[in-house]
C-alpha cells in the first residue's frame, strides 16, 4: 500500500495543480466562455477513443504499468504547450493531445490498485478507498498551492507545477507491485471470452455506466465555470482554491472514513441513490447563489456526488467484471461512459452559462433527478 500511496499522491497532485484553474488560464489567454467550453469539451471527447484504446492495449498485452508510464510522460510534456501558444485553434490542439495522454491515467492507476487491494492469493489486501483518498488529499494540496501561486505569478504557473508531478508519476510506476491476476469467476468466464462486446452486454455494467454518466456528467458546469463564477462574485483565486479544495476534502472524508460504512449499510444501489439526491441539492444551491457561506456548505457534498458513487460503482465492477477485462472496463467507465456525457455537457455548458449564467446549474440538477430510478436498480449488495 505505501507504494500506491506514493503513486496516487504525485498523480493526483498533478491533476490538482492544473484542472481547477485550466478554464481561467484559457480565459486569460483570450478565450470567451463558448470557446472555453469548446476546448474543454473537445478534450473530453478525445478521451472517448484514447482511454478505451489504452485500456484494451493494457489488457491485451498485460502491460498496464508500461502504458501508464508512457501516457504520464506524454501528458507532462504536452501540457507545456499551454504557455507556448495563444488563440483558439492552437490552444484547442494542445488540449486535444494532452487530453489523449491524460485519459488512461486514473483508470489504469485504479486497475493496478484494485488488483492489489483485493484479498486472496496476493495477500490480505487493503481498502481501495485509502489510496484513492490519499490521491484526493494530494489533489487538495496541489490546488491550494496553485491557488496561492496564481495570485503572485499568474495562471500560467499551473503548467509549471503539473509537468514535473506527472513526470514523477511515471517515475513512481515501477515501484507499484506487479501482481498476478486472480482467475476469472465461472460466471464471468463467458464474458471474458466474449471480449468487449460481451462486457457491454452485462446489464449491471451498462446501468452503472449510465448512472455515472448522469451524476458525474452533471459536474461539467461546475468544473468548467465554478471558478469563473466565483471570481465574478468577488471571490479571489486563493479563496476559490480553498473552496475547490473543500470539495475534494469531502472526497477524502468519504474515501477514508465514511465510504465503507455507508456501502455496508446502503449497498451500491442505496449509495448511488444518495449520491443523486446530493447532486440535486448541490446544483440547486449553486444555481441560486454564489455567496461564500453557501458555497462553503455545499462544496463538501462532492464527497457524496463523486466519491461515494465511485466507491459504489467500483464494488459493482468488482462483482460483475472478469479480472482480465478490468482495465478495459475501467477505461470504458472513465472515458466512454463518463467522458461521452461530460463532453456533451461541457460543450452545452458554455452556451448555457453565456445565456443563463448560474441558472444553468438547474439543468445539472435535472440530470441527477433522472439518475434516481436508475440508481435504485443497481445491485443492492
């Protein structure tokens, strides 16, 4: 587990220093809200192809560590393009190529960690939420550091923070133990022989991906325009970083402390239903106000709208997906499932924010309401 704590720490610190402030960086380089939405949505769209391809290669050749390391190095180098170019088309090109490299990193990291966490022939295992929570804590530290540095050096500083951290993730990959995969369960053997098509035909897998697309996809407007909205309301970059980090702190609490008890009590179906209800509340409040006290109250709900749902769906996948399709399943979940919805919703969030301002968050609340009946149909335990 200490090796995975290091790997998750540097990887998610790299995510944290850049992702919250990338929209503001694009705005500072002359892009309007519609163009920012286009760049972010196009980057998400390219993940739809890059993530599953990388996952399938990792499964087919049994080389998840090598694919991860190559993608991390590429993402580190390509991100430097944000400070080398200006204008919509050059920035769009940089966003596309870096997104392709970033797409497989989190799913492949989860593939390695879930194999190590599972009890069995490899040892007693450990709670996956612990290492994932460590990643969220590193995200917080990264976003706090960027928020403070932006106030002194400008938005471009996020690029110079992200590149060495992503490179460090590649360097830490060989330290992660290489574990033998457990044999497939009899019920999953047919799916494994059938490949990706049979995986997609699994009803629990399809339902889980659809629930994720609705609830996690509803974060698109927050990820694209929350910092811009806060700054327009007079909330400075340092405070915005603290608000964003408060949301990720909610992740840490759920991953480390609350997630396992909630899952044991509610099961995946109940946990996903709670996540959808929290999303309705969170986006409804953001649609009506940007006051600092209100934001301080609702940002920790990210622990329910993201972390609890993620843990619930990881349990569904662990119980229904054959081990030798694990990387493929997680990249489909992370890119084709969530990514397809996020790409469309990010693209729509630009015009929504331009035309309706913060009231566009009500559309995100409606998506969580649609997820409620689907979440109830997930496996109960």
